[in-house]
C-alpha cells in the first residue's frame, strides 16, 4: 500500500480566507494569510469583539462551534461561536480582548 505524500502548499493566499475557515461565519472584512483561534463565546459578544477588532485594524472572523452530541453532564456548543484573528495582528488582538471584553460582558444583550 502506498502512503500519501505530504506536499507543502504553494501560495496558500490564492485560496483566500474561506479555504480553511468555516464558510458559515462572518468577519470584519479585513484579511490575513494566517488565522488563529482567540475566543469562544455568545454571538452578541463575539460580534461586538469583531467590531472592536476592526477598529484596531485586526482581521477577525467567527463561525458557529461545531455541534456534537452532548456527553452526560456536559453542555453542547449550541449558540457558541469561535473567534479567529489574523496571525499577523494576534498580539494586538489579545490587547483588545483584555481591554474591551470586561465591559462587553457587563453590557446587557438582547
């Protein structure tokens, strides 16, 4: 049996963001060549974070957490969203999260 060969991908930027981020999400319109997960939370908080990150020039994208059948005593990921940020601005994204998240969590959401 032949093993599959691992080949480095040339020009990954030609595929764009949705090549490896979920297609059912939303972003702030800024793009990057690499993405890293930053947070998981309620969509209202995540949307507010995306706006704050856009103001700071940080590419951001969020999509629903994959739903899996809940294990006994565990909550499912329903209603939760994963937030990714551009790797070129990751440290700036951490700064924005540290400063803005406490106020966003205190703000009542409808």
